[in-house]
C-alpha cells in the first residue's frame, strides 16, 4: 500500500508516548507513523478521524502548545502552525477516509475514533491492539477488508473489531517477516508499512439484530439473523479457532449468498492454515460441484494466477468428459470477455490434460 508523503499529524505528548489527534492530507489513505518527534505512537484520540470532532478544542490546544504538528516527510516542515492556521492540507476525516494502516506500536483507539467514516473500506492493525473505545466504528458500514498483524496461534484484538462490524468482511491474518523495513509513509524514518506474510484468509458473513416485542411478557427481545454471528464467535479467548470456523461451513452453504461462499472456500483452500483433511474435503467438493462458477470468479477478476491454481490444484482430477465440457464453457466465457491471457491459459490446460481426441475440438468464437 502506497501513501502520499505529504501528511501532517496533530499530536500531543502523553507520558513517554504520542497521541494522534488529527491527520491532514489530500489522500484518502493514511499510514499512522510508529514515531513522531522520537516518541512512539501509542494511541488515537477520541474522534480523531471523525468529522464530528470539536475543532475548536484542537485549535486551542495548538495555541497553548499542548499539541504540535509533525510532517510525514522526515525532512519536511515540522511546524505548520502559523497565525492560528494550519498548512494548506485538508483534514482527513469522515467521508474522505478510505483506508488506514495502524503501526505495531499502537495500543489504544479512542471512543468514536472513526465515527461516521462512511467510506472507510480497509483497516490494517496489529494484533496487540486490544483497547478499542466504545463506538469506534459507529456509522462505518462499508468496511470490507481487515488485515491483522498477528503471529500464528497468538492472541489478537480481532474479536472486538468483528463484533463492531456486522457487515460481510474479508480478513487477512499476517505474520511480520524479518528484513529491511519499508519507510514509505513514516515519520522520523519509522519502519512502516511492514513486510508481511499472509498465512490465513477468512471470510465473515454479515449478521443483523432485530428487536421483536414480546407483548404477553412486555419485553423487547433481540433476534439475531445470519451466520455471521456464529463465525464471529470462533475464538478461544482471544485466539482464533480455525476448526470451529470450518465446522460452520454447512450453515453458510444453506444460508449465505454464493459470492460469499466463493471467497470463504478460496480463502481456506489457498491459505490452508490449520485446515483439517475433513474440512478440506467439504471445501473441495464445493469447488468441484460448482467449478464453472469458481472459474468465472477468477475470469471476472482477471486473476490468471487464481485460474491456474483452480485448473491445476482442484480440477485436474476431474473425469475427461467433465473436464472437456468445463474447459469449453470457460473458454467461451473468456472469449466473450476478450481475455486473451485467460484464453491462452485455458487452451494450454486443455492441451496438456486432455487426450488427443479431445484436444482437436476447436472453440467456435
């Protein structure tokens, strides 16, 4: 993820660490630095990225010197507060924020930090972040992707975040890799963003709550709908339970849209961390029984690498008749999309995996 170099941060000192109060940028993506003025960044203040913050409080704090401004450029302006006006960068908050990466130093997110950030789509954060303030994600209904930096089998704060986001979500679990840090987007040469190795990909269905009045008892009951609530409870304490996640697949098959099932199945098969053989069998059966839909998914996304994985790992063992029919259907679909690369890959697969009598069959375009 690339971030613009021109980002400013309003912050205040809290003990031996820094608290981010506000971000200023023309970009819609932000990478919070690990350090500001030599202080580790431990916290995001309440309403830090909400358009509902009381800007007068921030202005007064800057005037008094309780808060300061730092630039995301190591050699950039360190003081942009002149005559009561900030530099010519807009506040990055509310509807303007789309993606945010939190550093490994962060330990607390204040209440209503992302309140009504209606276009927030992706959030990346360290697993050690457990302290999420109340209402941190209120009004954030378009979050689609989470990336959690947590070593395999370690505890994380993922469960708290999932509980606050009832919509359908794709989640990556990443282990930080050793090596030279990438300093793009950092302050004071901060090691940020980090190199990562994705070891698990998970899809979480949505859920919603409904208040139903029980008239005879004169109480209001809360009914929860959707398998998303079951998937969000796949934890042993703060550790994610992959076996419990996989056991729920029949429920998802019965209740969820196939677009969600495709992401869920591919996530587990292509990053099979702690995937038991019985669960693998369920997922692979789903792929074989819906092979064209899975192939179309990769073709729609112009994912030739994914298409190759599907052909080589999941469909190579199909009987020749099924394989020939499926390849023909996918070739026809790829031709309609005018995807020359996919057509070439499908033709190669047919040439290598089907008998000569099958190979001579020509595609009518």
